[in-house]
C-alpha cells in the first residue's frame, strides 16, 4: 500500500465517521475525532466512564497522523502511519466492526411510476486454507432472495452502482421469498460444494509432512517401554501444526435492493 | 482429499436480529473500506513472505529474508537459527514470528532469553516488528498476554512452570539455545514439556565440543529427526565412523538448521585486529605461581574437591585474589585438611601476601590510558573483576561491572552506564552473552578461556552487524605459564582470532575429537614434565590440523562435484 493510498484511506475513513479535519496537508493530517471514534481508537475507557458518571462535557481528542515524512513539514509532530502499523490495523478493525451489516437501495429514477427493486443478500468471505502454512481467498457472493440466483464478484458489481441508505422515490421493494437465514445457508452450501470439488494438493502435502514427523516421533521413542508424557504432548502439537482445515470468515455483508432481477 | 471445514456462523445470527429490527446498518463507505483492506491483507500464496511489506522500521538483509523464507516454506516453522554471532538472528526470528502472526498461524507466543536480554527483545519486537511483546513480571501475565518474553530461569520455577504448562503455545523461541545441550538439566526438561507448534532455537554455537550436542538440540525441536538416542550414539559416536555417515548426518541437520556465515553474507565487515600482549610476572608473582606446585605434592591427586592445580595456575595468571578465594574454598571443603595440605596452603598464602602489584593490571591500565576510548575487559574470575574495579578506580578510571547473575534491570542499567558514563566495562564470562556493545571497539581478554567458542561469544559482543569501526582485541597472556601454552595452541596455531567461528566448530566435530577441554586438562594436568607437555600439545595441534585438511579435501570434492553437475 503506497503512502498516498494510506492518506486517502484515512481521509475516507474519518470523513465517513463524521470527523472534521483541522488540517489536511500533503503527507499529514490533524483530525478532530468524534466521541464514537475517540472511544474506538484512543483507548481511554476510564475517561469515558468517568465522564458518563459525572455527566461532564465530552471532549474528544484530536490526533495528527503523518502519512509521508518526506512531504510533511518537519515541525509537525504526530503518529507515523504505514502499512502494517498497529494504528492502521486498528482503524481497519474499526471500519470492519462499524460496517459488518448493511442495507442499501439502488438509487434509480424510475421513468414509469413505481419501479420494483429486487432483494439480494451479499456476503464477503475470507476463505483460509490452513495447515502449517496458510493462504486466503477473498470471495464476494450475492444471492437473489426471490429466485435464488447466485452471483460471484458481487462486491465489484455493487461498487458500480449508485447506492443509498433510503429507498428512492417511486420505488418499492419486493419482499424476499427466501429468508436471509436460509440464503446464508445456500451461500454456505455453494461455497462448500465448490471447495469439495477442489483437489487440495496442499492438504495432501501437509498430511505427508505430518506423517513424516509422526514417524520420526515414534522412532525417537521406540526404545522406551513406556511412552513418557512428552510423547503425547508432541503428538498433539503435530496435529495442531499440520492438520489441514479450511475456515470461512464472514468479513461483512447485508441486503441490497437492486433494479436487476438477474445479474 | 476431504478437508475439515469450519464456517463462521456468528455473523448470520446478528444479521437476522438487524433484519427484524430494521437496523442498525453500517455506512457504505466504511463497508467498502473494510472490504478494500481485507483484500489487501489476503495472503494469496502459501509461499513467500508477507512480513516485509508490513515493516518499515527494519530493513532485513538478504540472508535474513532468505532464512525466514526457508524456515516458513521448507522447515515447517521448526528450526535452529545458527548464524554466526552478530549476523542478526533476532531479526530473523522476528521476521518469522511476524510472518506467522500475519498469516494468523501464531498468536500465543513464548520467548525465552537470557535475563539480560529480556528488555532488548521486548524493545526490538515492539519497535521493529510491531509485535506487542511484554516482559514477564507477574505470574498472571502468562495467561493474560499473548506474547511474553522471559528468562528461562524464571519460567521453569514454580508457580510459573505449572501455569506455562497449561498454555498452548503457537510458537516458542529460545535464544542462546546452546545452553540446552544437556538433556539431564532442568532447563532441558522444562523446554521439552512445553506445548508448542512452531519453534525456533537461536544459537551461534550449535556444536561446541561433541556431536551429541546437536542431537539433543534437534530432539527438542523435532524428536526423532536424528533417531533415538541409542541409535544415534551407535551410529555416530563410534571412533571409526565413516565419512559417509557424516555426510548423512550433515544433511539431516541441515534440514532443521540454518547457519549463515559472515563470509557468505556478502556484507562488508570491519576488521578484527588482534594483538597478543605478553606479560612478565614480577618476582613475587612468579614465586606464587611456582609455589602452587607444592599442592600436588602436599595432597596426592587432590582434585577431589573439584579443584585442580590447573585451575589455580590459570587463576594465578589472572590475579592473586582469584587464587586466594579458591584456596580458601579448598580448605573449607576439605573439612579436615591434612596438615600437609594446610601447611602448603599457608605457604602459598604467604607468597600471595608478598605480591605488591598485578603485572597484568598495570599493563591493562597503561593500555586503557593510551586508548582513551571505551574498553571492555573480560575475565573468567569474579575476584579479578572486583580487584580490577578497585584498581582502575585508584587510577582515576571509571568502570562498571557486568555479571551473568545480575537482574535484568541491573544489566540494562550497567550497559547504559557504560555507554554514557564509564570508560570501562569489566565482564565475567557469564556476562559475555547477550549484551550488544557495538559502540565499543576495544576488548581486552584479561585471561583466556579454554573453549574457543566462549571466546567467539565474547568477541561477538562488539564485532557484530552495526559495528562501524575495526575491532581491536588484546589477548593478555603471562609468559612461561600455562596461559602462554594455551595461547600458543588455541590462538596462534589455529589462528582462532582472525578466523570466524564456523570454521572452527566444523573442524572440531569433523573428527570424533572428544571434548577439547578434556584434552587440554590431560595435557596440562597429567604431564609429568615440561617436555611431555610440549609433545602432547604438538599432537593436539596436529590433530586439529589434520581435521582441517580432511575438511578441506571434502570441501574441494564437494566443489568439484557441484561443478560437474552444473556442466
């Protein structure tokens, strides 16, 4: 992630949270936090609980971030932010936490009176293949709640639309036939079936490595009549290290009412 | 193949709540920001390193990156990092740990290091790697914190031990792991009982004397990798073992161990300038040294209490104080010393009392005054350490002591005092490990250790990555003493100082050489005459030289093989 991109990311994040920029120069910014963000980012629970108990006037902090030391004036003091820095990770977690669930409508201006909007459930998933190694795949899947059609790369589709949190004038939403809960189930099954079709050489290789280490372990203790506790500890550790598994995490998702019945 | 599969169901429950209650719903912009970042944090491949992208406060060197990559990809996260001193094993360990943390494979981490290094590790992990490591202070911390740095001596003690044994560690890192070579120690047993997925053992000296040492280290990491103990001894301990098996052992070890050499890193190193400083005893000192021999006569084979003439002779080369302390202990331990012994000791103590100056200390003072810069003095003996501190103070030179036994905070403090205020740091052997003193580039070896690896550890404190100037090493040895013999054998014949450690430990294990220290003891203690001693020394030197040529031939053969395979 380039420093420039980080700067933009921060701008968008603080703007979306209703913060004001006291200063916003090349390579640095000073942000006036809102109460909500102060609580989320500044790690001062005692101040906030004290304030709530005494009923004082909240005074959220302002923070200066430096996104590019070269560009920012030398006199500026602040927190340096880069990809991988704990602060950026925290901001990311906050964004994730604040927007795990969403509902939006496509912003259309219907020609004729009363245009329908079709309900879709979208889920952004992180699929992790884990053994002693790990890799992830990001997937975005949408499911039409009327007839169950599935669409891949759904997030990309959504990002090309104008979306609004309020239902636009002269539009009405179709009531889902498939309830969100069973839509989630359908998406899960779809993902699971896809994974079952994969060959999973990575897992086979991990099992081979696992078995090799198990063989070594048995070899190590072969002279002993009674196996010591360390044998079982070691064996369990190998299982945890190598046993292949796939985990699916929901990054976020929600309901989208779109003009299309099919995508 | 079918793989276990877990789907995160927590999300949908809340979705239904919000669906029924018509919200609350998140903002589209934040939703997009979350997705964007998640996509960036996705790890697209099993191979390769993610960590460097996340780090700006450290610029890993090529050999460090390569090491980290190999450990993750080829060694399944279990490795002995055995770079030569000063090549940045800590950075390698940090990179590997960070990689596993980014990949979400490591969360609960235990880092065991010498007490003097705890705060340094904590600082480096936090500053360079953004890993929220904390130094262990209270026993509740083992459970509450995910990444703890502690000394092994604390960790193995009650109540810590029991709490630690209940934790499931994703990764355990042990610094200065050569201390875990003996499987009959509490430390070894303690480490063996840890529940760990990934494990890194850091040591600059994986083999000091015997080939079994590597067996015990590897068995902590990967039990069975070198077979069972009986099997291993059968195969490798035999005196007449074949070179073929050696090759096999090497290959096996290389699967779990990475050892970068200075010469192979392609880095510019500052030079080591080694100077031997020979010192003449004063008349009184010589008399004390010679008087020690009467002990052999006074008490036949008196090494029963763990003392030996050799020890005393070496001490005599260091300071009269060192001799005095040992003699006092000797009498105490003997409980009812024979009159002959008592008489001998009294006689020696008389000689000690007659000594007015310490010739070595005088020389050291002269040197320090001419250097006019920071100097580290290493001695093996505490009594000498104390004496030197007093002596330097008498002559207006500020010094700080350093010992292995110091508490963590005190070590940090002493290091800081040395860096900012004092001219001299006087360290004993145990204090040699684990402090980085790059800001200093003069070192006096006031007395010389038997074990060349220990010497390398000493030098490594100053001659490491980050040292910008040439390092001056002064080896003190007293003429016509056991010390001069050691110097001749170890440090001149095999050019220990100028060469790097890796060569030497290879040389020593190339032959089933036995413990070097045992050989030396034999030479110095059992020889009846000066002549016999010389002959034995000669033999020993030849043996080392022989091992060296053998190794060279092997290397040449290896090189030839590689060349043919390329063409």
